[in-house]
């Protein structure tokens, strides 16, 4: 009953097997391995983008920060939701890699930015010319930090506003696979066809040991990315171990199958929680995370049985009236089983 984070899930067996095969013999370093050539071709095919530049890094922080840096000058503003991952969980890395920069925070229910909010924020930027930060780029987190998704039409509405102001767009896709599985669209429809210029295509949260792909739909930015990746300390010498993970991820749509498993577990969990008297959802369950509240006594039983998850926000207490609803975040992964979910539901229901 481990719902603390999909970062805590095990590595998919197909990925471990691929790493074992990659460990045989020798391979050229720094991304010049034969497996990386196959990965690059597979991602271009998957995204229907034959000219896309494709790179691998080991962390989502690196993928996001480098992606933003190649499009944003030090005096540029990055427009993101107030609860975007780049705002809440990157320790200032985007601003650091940009060489300054500023995150402009935009509100919207369930961690989804609104077109009106984006338009207002852009219009307000650089109102005094040289004295202000300038317009930079748009960044969307998909799936969002609250477990919701932007569908292609939602993405297009926002990128259209950005492009009307001459601004590029980034997608933080640490849970991109979960968003695609939920939306039922193609990767191309969610990204460049909807106006996205660069994508952080996540794998670590979805069964990989530690690898994220950066897909740059404008290859003119490729050389700058290579320089920034090296200068930032994110160019792996034994790169084949990154390549092997991503290669396995893309083989036979493993990335999508693992995401569907995680999403299905979250739906089962969400529906079961709603059957508990006094329970409610805090945010819609659209990917692999569930935000819900249920009576405190149910939390106490779950904690006593060893269930792992986070109260959300974390300043709530299990001390107090037993019937008071307490909110929590529960994240399912590819390895979450029906038995895990059902046992947890039995505990909180009493």
C-alpha cells in the first residue's frame, strides 16, 4: 500500500533486462552509442517529427531547466501555473539554468492555467520597457501537479496566445505518458501539433531507473542544448545506460502500457474512496494521482496498517475529531496492484 509517490516504484523488468544487455561489451560514450541512434529514430517516429532533436538526461529537473534555458534569455519571464512543478519542486533550477529569468505564476483551478490568466500575465509584462523583466515563454505541466491533464485543445488554446506574442512553449511531461493515456490522443497531437516547441518526456516516474528525454521540435536549438547540457554537468559519459532504458520504454509501447496500469489503479482508488461515507475528491482524478478527503479515523487505520501516502497539505494532523475529513495525495504507479488498492479502501472504510 505504497501511494507516496510514483518515484518510489520499482523499475519495470523489461528495463532491467535491457540494462543487462547494454552492459555487454563496449559502446561509444557521450550519446554516440548505437542504442541512442535507435532511440532517436523511435522518438521521431512516435512524435511524427522526423527533424526533431532528441537528447537524454537523468533527471526531470535537468530536462525542464535545460529546455527552458534554450528558449528564455536571462531577462525573460516563464509563464507557468502557481502549482507547476518548475515552481514548487525545482529549488530554483529553471532560473539558475536560464541565468536569471523569472517565473510568472498564473492561477487556475486544479493546477490548470486559464487562457484569460495567461493573456493578463503576458499583457502585464514589460509594461515599463527596459525597467522590467521581458516576455519569455510558456510552460505547461502535463499531467499537472494536482492529477489533472491538459487535453490537446486546452494546450492549443494556451500556445496560440503565447505565439500571438511571439513566445515559444514548453511542456513538462514528467507524467506525459499518463496524460496521453488519459486523453487518448497521439504524442504529436499533444505537443507540436498543439503548438509545443520543446517537451520533457518523462520516464523515471513510469518504470525507468532514471532517464528523461528532451524532444526539441525546432532543431535549430539543438547545438545550444548540447552546450548547456555539457556545461551544466548533465552529459553522461556511459550514455548507453540511459539509452537502453529509453529504448526498452519505447519498445512495444511499454511506456503507454505502464501509464495505463497506473491510471487504472488511480481510477479504482478514486472510485473506491468516493464510496466511503463523508469522503470527497479535492481534484478530479484524470491521471495517476488521487487527491481526496475522508474522515480522520480512516487515516488513522491506514497509518496503523503501514500505508504510505501524504496528507495534503502536510500541516494537517491525525489528532482530533474522528469524523472530520482530512485531505491527502495518493499516487499510483505501474506496479500498484488491485490488491494494494482494495486493502487500502477496506482500511479507510472501516
